[in-house]
C-alpha cells in the first residue's frame, strides 16, 4: 500500500481513484470519512493509495500525465501566432485581430 496523491478534497480524490481504476490499477481513497460532517478538520486529509505496490510506478506515470494534461486543457490563456501576419495573440482570440485570419483548427 503506497500513497500516490494527496487531494484537496474528497471529489478530487475520487476523480484520481476513478482514473486509476479505469487504467486497471486498484486505488483506495483514505481519510474522507474524517471530513464528512466535520468542517473544522483540515481539508488535506484525503489521499489516494495504490493497493498493489507493483503498480505504483505505472500509476504514478499515468497520474502525472492525467494531472498535467487536465491542467493544459483548462489553460485558456495559451498564446498563438497568426500564420499570415505573425502577430502574437492571446489564447481567448479565435481569429487575428489585426488581419482577421482564423486560428488554425478553428472554423
Ligand atoms: Zn494576422
């Protein structure tokens, strides 16, 4: 039994557990019973554990990819460069404000 992730709250712990189990890794959430109904307790008592130590390395790799990939999808401020005029644009623009060229991949 190895701890792989400390979650900020129970839903996050269960998200990680569900992700790992969808990849065939048996995971256990510990500590959630401490937070339910007891708002005074610290919120960081929720953690995810790998039942089989042999799966830990693979679980860790998957989890890093999962967490960083999820962060990248949420990151909306990514810059892009207009293919026509070379203007650098903020991620929220779907077309170049200078020449009107749409961002690659958008219609
Ligand atoms: Zn442009």
